[in-house]
C-alpha cells in the first residue's frame, strides 16, 4: 500500500545536453508495427530495440548523421538524419527478397543446437564464474550511487491545470529522457558513496558507507524504505534477476534458450576488443522477460555492454518501462569489471504510450578496483555504522571528490526546488494528504505528535457492536530513541471504554538494547495465532471485522500488562526477556465460556484467569534489512527467513497468579523464489504446554471466520474449533505470478496470477486438560486421530488489486457446523 501511495503522490502532484535524438515507429508494408526491430547509429555500437508497439527512442552525446534499421526477414534501411533532433519518424521496412547467408536462424529444437548466438551463450555460461571480481582472492572498489525520481510526460495541459495553479515555477527547467524521449522534472535525489571489500575464499563482503546525501523527502521513512527496497542489487550473470518482488529470466540464463529468441547481429571492435553483438527478445508474451542486446568479447566471453528492457506485455503492475544498461571496463586481456550500472523504471497507472507517471532512476558507478589484499576475517565481521551522523553531514569538498559521475544541472537543482516547494502551502497540503493515506497518521508537527491510525477508527463485533477508536503517538523523527503510543476506544453496545498504552526506549544503539512496557484493556479475538505475543497495542482484523462467517461470539476480555528488555547482540539475532500479567474472561459468557474447575472457588468453578508469566524469546532473521537506527526501524525487504523460539513459564501465586505451567514454541517462516516459477512461502509451527491450564491458556489452531485471506490461518475452521496443548502445523502457499495463465490465449491479456495453497495441523489435548475445562460450553477437540488439512486455489491481480481464494476442507467434515468450502479475498497494490 505504501508503495502505491508513493507512486500516486508523485504522479498526481507532478537539458542534459545531447547531440543526436531520434524517435518514432517502425512498421511493415501493411502498416503494422514491428516489435524488437534494431535501431543503431551508423558506425557505432549505440543502439536500441523497438518496443512491443514498434516504437523507439534513441539519443547520444555524439553527433551522428545516419541510423540503420533492421529486423530478421526485412531489408536493412539506412536513413539520413536531416537534423540533430528527429522525432515522430515513421520507418517502413520491406520484406527481404533474399534469404540471409551470414546468420541462419532456425526455430524449435534445431535453433538451440545450430544457432551461432546460442553457441556463444554456452561459452558465456562456462566463463561466467571466472569474470569480474570472482577471478581474484580478494577485491575492493569504490561505489557511488544516485537514486532519482522524476515526474514525466509533462505537457502544457498539465502545467496549466488547476492542480498546479500557483506551482508553475516547478516546470521552468524540464529535461528529456534519453531512453524514452519524454519530458521530466526531477523531484527526489539520494546520493551515497561507499567502499566495498570482499574475500572470495571465505565468501565475505563488507560495505562501508562513507557519505549519504538526501534531497526531497528525507524525513519520510516510508519513502526512504520504499526506495531502498525498490533498487536491490542484481548480477546479470544470475539465472534470474529480481525486481519489484518478481523474478525475471536473465538473457544470460541457462534457461534463456527456452525463453528468448537469440540472433547474432554484428561484430566490431570496442575498446580494442573484438566483440559480438547478440539481439534477444522473448518467445512468448506476458512472461517476466526482457528484450535488448549485448556485446560479448570473443576471447574471454565476458559481457562488455548490455541493455535490458522489460516488454510491455510482462505481467507486472504499475510499471510501464524498465530499462537497464551496464558497461564493463576492460582492465587487461582477461579481466572485464563492471564500470557503470543504470536502471530506469517508469511507474504509471496505465501502460498506454501517453500516460503520465514517475521515473525512478538508479545510477551506480564503480571505480578504483584493487585486488588480492588479504584481510583477517574479523575485518569483515566488524560492521561500520551507516547511520553515523557524520555520514549524513559531509561537506561539498567530500562530495566533489566522491562523485564518480558528476550531477547535471537539473540534478543539482533538485535541492533548491524542494526547499522552495516545502514553503508553498498548496504543495504542503498535497504532501500531507498522501502522507496521511500512506502512514495512517495525521502529523501535528508543533506538538511532535501523530494522530491515528485512521484505518482503525471504526470497527464492529458481537460484544461491542459498533466501536470507535482514536489513538496518538509521539514522533520527533524517524530515528526517535523513545516513543509513546496509546489509544482510547468505546463500544456502543456494551457501553464500555477501552484503552491501550505502550512506551519504548532505546537505551543503547550499538547493542539495540530496548526497554518497553505497557497496558491494554480491551476485547479481543484470541486464538488467531499459535505463537503468542505480548503486543499491548496489537489487534487482529477478526476482532473488528464488519462481516464474518457464522457466529463471531467467541471473544475475550483482556487486561494485559507487560515489561520487556530486548537486545540484538549479533545482527538480525534478537533476545527478548520479559514478564506479563493477564486477566482473561469471556466477553459473551452465554455463548462462549472460559469456565474451568477450581477447588478453591466457593462454587467449584471459576470463569476468570489471572496469570503472571515470564517469557524468553529468541528471534533470528538472517538476511533481513532495515532502515533507521531509532527505537522503531522500518523493514526494507521481505525475502528473509524468520526463526522464533519462545519459552513461557507461568508462576502461580505471584500477584495472585492462578497457574504453574511451562510452554515452549517454535516457528520457522521462509519465502522461496523458485526461479521463473514464482514465489513459495512456507511456515512451520511446533509447540507443547507442560502442566494443566484452562482454555484461555491453551493453544488454539488458528481458524478464520472473516472474509479476508489471512496467511497462517485455516479459513475453513471456526474460532476455537480445535484446541490443543501439543501441536504442529504446516502452511505452503505458492504464487506462480501468471506463469500458467500466460500460456492460455484467452487469459493471457488479463495478467491474472495463480495461487495454490495447502495447510495442515496436528495436535493433542491431554485428558487432564479436558477434565479441567469440563464446564466449558464449547466442544474441546484436537486433530489427533488424523492430520487436519485444507487446500486452496486462488486468482490474483484481478483488476490489478483483488485476490480471491477458493478454500476446501480436506477432512473432519463431521464436526458440528463444519464448513467444507469457503471464499476469502484480499485487496492490495502489488507490482
């Protein structure tokens, strides 16, 4: 959601000098556009390929007088350029009267054996582990990176619109993209300079960030995190390149011969190296593929230059163009090193040619390579602090030396433009509206306070009826070392006020020592998660869902107080120690009883539990990346695994606590990118309770009576349908990202995505716990005789925002009111 709103903000509030510019369309004799035609400046290696609609744009810093236009099966056309800027060209190619002799291209299985381009590909595969920094024992180099966002497709109608009345000064200096030929206005720029150190023997790499400079919206953590996640690193030699949470098949991949058509197009000297030029384009539409070309050395078979452009038919939302260029430097006869990496993304609501959007551009320049300097392993383990205040306060002299590629006039002007915009009330209004929609909080700067979350103001459940909630939090900046947060709520049926309050303090930044505590008194739908948490402000969607399946009356009054210490002794490994005191009782006793046998009660039965627990939790998240150094950090990736081990000790007698027991729980969640076949998410949970405890302290297999698709729950189970003291669950969900539907002609253009899932649960409930909870007015059943299981089929990307799942129950169909089938769904803005 934050990603979508970020793009929406720039889209709605929207001359590096070059010598030769050409643009237009390539058609055949009937007027039909020719996709993937090759356009090149004559006597150069600078060129491009037409898109799916036959359109192209090409520019160069050099002056050229002629372009060559060619495509397999058509005669090459040579066009003289009358002037330096040539737009709206219409180039018609004639079918070739003669069969090509230089390069013979076959189709089907034969082309994979006899196509000379594929023979070159095989040599690239054989050499790819020997090229670049992999050839050396150790390496180091300087890395300069700039990330820029620009408003594009700006015309007079936009400038004169009411939306920008009073903001016309923004458009005084417009530039033209050398990739698309569209006008654009720079709006955001982030620069960083770092030194990279690596050791191929021990497989370690370290990055020391020495400088970071941010123009635009540097104080907005959501935007900064979005930018960080958007442009992750990639290696063109890998089989799959990941962008926007999707895996695109690399043209250098070993599976590329099944995905792309390859044509050996040309050969020439580049930097005194004889290189072959290979054009590639996809065999099928709607797959996550590129089109483009690359130049490869005839001796080392290392890539000298490559460009990749995502086809418009690719199954990806909100992105109209992705264009990548990489240039490699020739160090000697056998060493080619990455010199410059450029990536442009055109974000837009529509893929139509004239639609407005936002350019996201990343340029990374590499220099000062050094090799075979041996360093101890401890050097790589010792992490630098990327949030050292000195990193963000470098002077102009530092940046003059650090910029491996100088800023052009428009990039330099971003700083001044944004400073001016922030003083304009109308712009601040636009910014505030989008910030509220993205974060859910209304900022009150003069009080350093945020009001929200606006998305939880209204709710409904059987116990409270209609419910209103208003909350607030302190906010001085994204790196606050302490934060206070709280809310008040009121139910119009039970006519009771509820509240929650939490406080967090970062005591030591290096070890991430955090002290936290709070209290919550509210009504909650428990049993929606096996691995218990003590989040005093958390609230499940099932607690306030407007529409549910069946009676949603198994709600609990909860009064929870917590006190915790957390430390991160090693990166991504957290240790949490704490205590909690809970008072639990049914919110609707007539429908849902939490009664249990209590010899000390006058009636022999108690309906309320008071419980003090000590908790130790270990959380390991290898590969997780975060941004910020305050008490609350933002995650910038979701492709990491999460391992959690939790031990709970119930202490009877302390603060009138009722039960002595022990509980141990383990969970493991892992996303897997299965090449071009999509993304598999898996999770395993195990747990056991030692001792006799009432229903409110047992482990409930998570049901789901809402109409929302909630991962790690069982959508065909009612709340509290299965109750255990020993359990094991498995969830598997695979999103094919349209891999199958793209093969079906009728469905291909809809860009739908197929999702399949299977999940199972096994558990036991001891006779002693069954006896203790005998007064309960709900059945106490555990899936012990056979593993309970479900499966589902889903269709995602409906209208680009909707996913619908069809869920089937595999067994236990004789349970009271068992639901054999159900439909759930969810909304979301995903690439």
